[in-house]
């Protein structure tokens, strides 16, 4: 028997053994599955026709015109760079301040939502639903609400970030508290520590790195989200971006996009470096 025939027979035997061991993995698809796939494809084609997706190819000429205007920076020296850089710093400040306000409130709420801190199920259920309500609405919706209530400006953006992040951070903190090592807490209790000392020395040291890491990530994420909030009037570079789009100043739109990308890259690098230091891993 040649090597090729021997290899083929071994492969066939292996496949047969696998078929016997996992018959469902080698089973043919049920006809209902094929019907579902066909229906999904038909629905996709219908939606493409319904929304006249073909016309996108007819509008590509407009997109190329906008792209050509975006790369034409011949008027770079005449732009108000001070205003744009100030707006960019305002956006970063919005992200930082909103996240810090959320952090201050999320720490005690995280303890109140943890099963091993507050054993009463009704109170914990209501607290968790409060977290869901805050994080269930996107920051953009909160920004629209606060712009109507507070008027245009960064205050609305800061409050939108703070409320949305409060629900996210409080949920993450409560889950981290529930996952702690109970032996450290029991050791603190065994020496006569009270409830406050138990939380301070038994729980907080275990969850503090997680809290700091999650907060740094939220600052990084909010530095991007704050730009979107500006588009609805919450101040910052997003508001300047919306103004330039309205007057078709596409060269300055491209410049603002570059500023946003640079700011996000710097914040991302700093945040990643700090997080890696916290968990003891080398930053890359």
C-alpha cells in the first residue's frame, strides 16, 4: 500500500470516529434552517431595494468633491487655531470632569449594589435597576435633555457624561466588590474590625485597582463621546465641527477631525500606560 493510500485510509478512519463521537457536528442542516437563511437573504434584498441603496453609487461624485475640499488646506494660516484648540481642550475637560463626578457617586453606590455588602434583596434590586436606568440611555439622549434644561454649553455635556457613566461605573464596581476574596475580609473581622473598617481594609484594597482602571478607560472613551455631544449643542470641539459642516468649510472639518484623532491617541496612550502600571504589566 502506498503512502498516499495509507494516509487516506487513516484520515477516513479518523473522520469516521469523529462522526460516531459527534454525530450532530456532521449532521446535515435541517430544511427549516435553509428556509430561514433564504428568508433572511430575501429580506436583505428587500431592504436594499426599499431604501434605494443603489442611489449611493450615483452620489459618489458628491463625496469625492467633499473629499477634495477636505484635503485643500491652502487657507490654513487664516483659520482660528486658538478657538479650535481651546474647544478641543474644553472637550477633554468635559470628559474628565464628567467621569470624575460619576466616579465620586459610583463608589458608594457600588458598595450599596453589592450582594456581599447589602444582603437585603429588595434594596439591592432597586439599586441595580437605578444603575440600569442611568446607563440604559445613551449619553447623546442625556445631552439632549440637559441642553434643553441647561442651555447650550459644556455644562450639559458634563452632566450627560456624569449620569450615563454613573450607571456604568456603579455596576462595574458592585460586580468587582462581589468577586472579592472573602478570606481577607474574614481576617479583618477576626481582629474586631467594625463595618467601616471591614470595607476600608478588607474590600477597598482588593477593588481599588479595578476602580482606577475602569475610570481611566471611561475617561479615554468619553474623550471620543464628548465630541458627539458637542454636535447637539453640548459645547467643545463637536459644536465647532457642526458649525463648520453647516457652512461647508470642509477643509476646517478635516483639520478638526485630525485634532480629535490626535487628542484621542494621546489620551489612549496615557490611559493604557497607567492601566498597565496598575496591574504590573509592561506597557507597549
